C-alpha cells in the first residue's frame, strides 16, 4: 500500500462545515515504483486522524484522462476505514492523476 504523504497531497477544503471535506491528490506517477503508471493494483491510504476524523460519510473519485483537460468521475474498486485510516483501491486501467474528495467525521 502506498501512503498518501509519499505520493500526493491532501488539503482540508471546507473547514467548519460539520464534516471535514478533504481533497486528496494522487499524481499519474503513483505506480512508478511498480514499473508503470497508476492503475488497478494501486492502493492508497489517507490517515483521517490527521484531520481529527475516524470515519467517512462519502467519497468522490475523479480521473484526469487527458492531463489538464478532461476529468471524469470514477468509482474506486473498494474502500475501507480501519483505525481511522481510509484505504482506496484505484480502478484498473486508469493512467491519469486522481483526485478524491472525502467527507469525513
């Protein structure tokens, strides 16, 4: 599993909204350690405790299919929260950068 701090950035984008809204960005080079671009074997982790949260309410995932031009919504192959850490399995076959918007509490 790839830790978010090693590969991307995360930012709280709506403070004081009752839930935390966190933007997590994963560059298209995420899978480079495995010899290729980001793809279905990549699992990323977001430590929700860094934002004072332990669970999620919702998650949206977007794929940049053409760098800087076309963005489409995607469905992660799975997500789970354990001990305040959200893991996201990214869809297979995608090679673009990803952005996840996470509603956490």
